[in-house]
């Protein structure tokens, strides 16, 4: 035999055994979101053997079985070689179980592993893994083409100048970089022509290749029993400064030969000059165990995929495992260690017909190159069909009349040709292997996610797997990645994460379903069951708000403000649509949810949406208070807009216009059609149009909430609240931080009944707590709290009240500036007159309901309003006022609402708050 080229051996022993039949589906099978084959396409006719076993066997054998087994046994010994195969096949078997599970849970379309991962983990992971899988196949195809060129040149090429070798009569091909590039281009063009005609041509050729490889393997096994002991001439290693004998012995079956090959004996690799170890040999050997998904990627051409894929893939894996181990045993019994370490192609030297092994190497390498080209084109076609990268891959969607994606084949061929120009693919070989391992890890992750999500529709017919096997597969693949090359492994993961982020932010919205949603649902349900309301404690209290919204067009500012107030608590937007299902053909709210959820996204608030339909607003609010939330996550605070004669203003139009550059009625070119329609809400009512509820019903809603144990909040003048302007006052201005932050004013006293409870009742403390919660949020961290306490002018208890209040604030850990506000004498005298009138009415026998409000004069309330405004300099961002409990007598509802209107008139953004539950504690 002619001398071997060391570089050839390194290429073939350190290259990855990629997916020869990955995504090699019938050319008539189209990728897409549907799994059905359209009319006129070829029928599925491949069975277990031709559809799965043969592609997987060729994928896993390739040139590995001819050029790598001797290397593994020669370096690691028989014991460690068998141990390596056991570990390697344990890892890939875990992945095979995941592949079988996913492939038997529904029809697979073009794309193979990409299709499995994208439909399970979503477009982000699927698209990123698909791109990496595509590049792995491109580089792997180029790798095999160059390996084949060097194999040809080692036997038929003229030795280069400076090489002390006499050319044989059969060495007639010119050598050199450009000649090698020419030979590679010609071989790649032949592969391109076959793939361009259609994958069915290659499928027919695969059987011929399989027969050739099988014949060569049979001849190899027969040679161990037929060939007598011979002396083998070893390759020249002087160029690597490795001094060794020029010959080695093939001894045949000898006990002393087996004993000499049992234990490891790591030495220098004669092709690279690198010192071998268990890790390096294991990494090289593991490359020959990949290619396990070749059969599953042909599911579109299988008669019965759920039957063929598990049986065919497992049969192929078992066959290769037995073949590798049996071949290792025969080699260890008949070949001296020196022969195994210095000649990786010794199987040709000891074969009954030496050219037989060379034929096997050529045919398997050419088959692998073509299959990787087909695989790359099918992945690219699937990516283009899914439109994850917009118009970038638009060209790859084009197909022939028979459905063959010729454009994807053309693009893949051009990229492989570009890679051929590099000429040296030693580095790329390791990257390709890591890419394939990352794909296998993602398949295991997809199966694990589906299993953990406990989705009812995940019921594969193949049940020989658990979440333990998926986890072991993930760990095994990741471990092998870092054993092969830790730097490349980190770089590959970083590249994948970059692609994930790009697709997440730039890719279109898919309708495949997201496994993350199923996993979140599973975990949230579990934790909600653990959230026991019986274990609630005041020190862990947080506001859980239900904000009732009549029309979002006029409430965007209030919605963003309440988002700041929730303090990581539950926040629900509620809406009542008047009507009855009895008079409607279907639920009109189902289509409205998309609009509301799109609005939540646009406003960048963290809230849920709950809509209901009822005959009245009061009944609708009661329904929402009863049913909103689960377990310990239920609203404890109801927020309503104030009932007044103010004409609603449309702030939503301006909000969307600022964020997108387009109005509500304009089509934005960057938005999907569904998004353009999703922000359409009813127009605001005009000045003359009646409201959906009357004054009595409005106060009844407040009373209902208090009876149900909910804290009550009325929000007024938040149409004047500009969050950016308010919070900008405490931010940096031209490099300097402003000294004046926004003020939050708190009036904890019941200004309509100042003699009832002082400033330390439950409601007053609730005001303090909410104001403190708002101040603690990041956006309001520069705000300052001002607490106003009303006292009588010249009262001797004024200093005592101030001290008492300061001690209480210190115990509650609330930082606030306390201001004593002396009552005006006119207000005090007016209040006394009102009390005298009430006493006179009681003496006359007029019976009052409990909690009946005093007969307050408008002059008194206006005076209180003036007092609040006078002590509001500088103007606060928001005021917190005490909201009295609604009267029990419904006849006083009008007066109650009138008093609130006068009290809060022209105060700017104001919250009228009534608290019914303890929310503060001085205990740790």
C-alpha cells in the first residue's frame, strides 16, 4: 500500500460523524406549521429498515469504523475502550429515548431536530438550534469533502516537492492547495447535482452505499480469521519528530497480544504530535457515536413513524454498539499495540483484499457529504417556511414543481463551497461536534419540558422514558461538550443565547404554543395551592388591587399610577360590560381580552385582566370581587375613579402615538395585523351622554366593597397626572440631581368627622401604609412624605400629639415630615354649630341609622378644602385623604358623594382611602 498522509488520518479521526440523513426527507415533503401532506405529493412508503435503520447505521458508522477503532484500542486498551463505549452509548441512548418519545407524539415535518425543538420549546430555542444545526451540517459536509480529497490524494496524488517519497505508477493527480480545492469543488458539485434532482435519488443510492459498507465490514471480520500473521509497514512520522520502528506485527489471535492490549498505554498521536489521555481519546471516540437522529428526520417518508422510529433507531444503536465492541475485541486479540498506535488505517493492510477498505472509506465519506448537504438544505427550508428571520431567508422558500427545495440546496451548496476555501478544518471539526451535541441536549430538554409540563396532549406511544432519562441525556451531552473543548462549548452556548435573544425581540409571533406557558401554569398551580390564606400575617401584607376601568382611553394615567402602588402585589384591571348573555349569541368579552392584554403590554404594567358581563355595574363589580384571584392571591383593595361631571379625555391615543409613531386608527408597518386591531376600544362618551351608573349605584359599590372586607380607594384628577413630569423632578438634570423630589401629602384625619378617632385608627394607618409603599418603589424613591395633623389653635396637647406621632412613625419605620395644621376658628365654630343642630334633632326624636353622616354645610367643607390647598405648597404629586365609610341609609348617598366632591375639588391627583384591615405592625 502507498504511504498514508498523516493529515488525512487526523481529519477522519477527529472529524465529527454528523447527521448523514438529518432532515433528509422526501423532496416532495414541505415544511411548515401543518403536518399534513398536500394532494399530489408522493405517498409515504418507507419502512423500518430502509427508512430508519439504514440511514442511522450509515450515519453512525461512516469512516469511524474503519479508521478510529484501532486508535481507541491502541491508546486506551480493551478495558477502557469497552468502558468508553458503555458510557458513550449510555449518553446517546438517553437522547434516543427522548427522540423516540417526541417523534411518537405526533407527525414530524421537515426540519428534523429543529422541528422537534421549535414546536416544543418555542421559536426562540428552535430557531437558534436550527441555525446552529444548519451550520453544523454545512461545515460537516465540507469536512467530509476535504477528507475524501485527502484520502484520494494519499493514494493517487503526486507527492509534493520536498517530500522524500517515490511516486508510484498510480499516483498521477497533481497536488497542492488549488488542486485540492478543485478536486473538492468537483466532488461537491456531484453531491449538489444529486441533491438538486431530489432526495429520493440519494435515498436509492443510500442502499447501495449500505451494501458496500456492509460488504467491507464483513471482509474486515473475515480477515481476522483468514489472514495469517504479517508485518505491516508503518507511515512515515519523521515530519513530526516521532522516532519509532518502521514496521509492526499483525500476530493473529494470540493470548500474549490480548494481554498486551488490555490496559491503557497513552502516547503521542502520530498525526498531530499531541499527547493523548482518557479525555482526548474518549472525545475522539464519541464523535463516532453521533448521528442518532438520521431516521427520525425521515418521518415524513415513513409508513408508520411512531412504529418505525423507536424500533429502527434503537436497533441501529444496538447494532453499532455490538459491532464496535466486537471489532475492538478482535483487534485487541490480533494486533500489536505498536501497530494500533502508529497506523490508524491498518485494517486495509490486513484485509483479504486491501483496496476493499479504501472503497469503504470513499463510499461512506461521499455518502456523508451528500447527506449533510441534504440535511442542511432541509433545515434551511424549514427555517424559511417558519419565517423566523423575516425576508432574510425568503429565497430559500422556493421549490420545484415536485416540491424539492432547490433554492435551499443552492444556498447550502454555495456556503459549503465557501467553507472549502479554508482548506484546513481541524478547528471546525470540534465546533461541529459541539453543535451536534448542543442539538441533542436541546432535544432532551424539549422532552423533559413536555414531561414536566404534564400537558394532557403529550402522550407519546413510546413510553420507555422518564424525566430521569431526559436529565441524564442533557447532563451527558453538556459534559461531552466541555470534555471535547470547554472554550468551544462556552462559545457555542453564548452564540445560541445570542440567537435566542435576536429571535425573541425581532422574530414574529408564532402560533405553535409555548412550553414555557405550560411549565409556568404547572408551577403556579402548585404554589397557589401552597399559598394558604390561613397563614396570612399582617407583617407580610401587601396591596392587591382591583382597579375598575370603564374605558381605558381615559384611564391610562391612573393605570400606570396604580402599577407603582401595588408593591409587587396582585394588580387586576376589571371591566364590566352591561348586558345579558340571554340576549347575546355568544360571549362578547372573549374577543376583548386581546385588546386589553395588548394595552397592558403597551403601557408596560404588570397586571391581569378580568372582564365580566352583568345587568348593572354594581352587580358586575360584586362578581369581580367574588371571583377574582385564587387562594391567597385575591384583591384586598378596590380602586374606582371618582364620580363627577368631568368629561373624559382620551389619553390612550397620545400614549400609543408616542410609543409607536402611529395613531390608534393608523396602520403601523412594524405591527402585525392582529396587533393593529388589538388596541381598538369604544369611543368616550360625550358631554350630553348619560353615564352607565347613577350616584346611588356608585356609592352602593363603595358600600358593598366595605361590607366584603375590602379596602376602598377613590381616585380623582388623575387625568392631570403626568408620571414622567412628576418623577422627573427628582432625577438628574444636566448631570446634577435635583434637590427637590415630588411630595406625597397624607391627611390621616377624617376631615368630615375630625372628633371620631384621631389619627391612629385602622383607616389612618392604612393611608400611611399606602403612602409609604408608594415612596418605597424605585420610581418614587426620591419622593418625600408629608404628614399633616390637624390640631386646635393654641391647644396644649399640640406638642404632646406631635411627640406621640413621631414615636409612632419611628416604630412603623416610616420616614415623614410632620406638620401640625391649626384649625381655623371659623371652621371650628362652624363645626360646633353643626353638632348643636344634630343634638337638637335627636332631642326632637329624629331617628338616625348607624354611621349616618352629620349634616355638614357646604361652607364648612369648602373651608376644609381651602385649608388642604393652602398647606399644599409646593404642589404635591398626589394627596392621600381619609375616605369616610358610606352611610347605612341610602337616602344619604347623594349628600355623601356631594361632600366628597367638595372636599377633594381642585386638589389635583387625590386618593380618597378607606381602610378596613390592619396593615402595619411594630413586630419583626
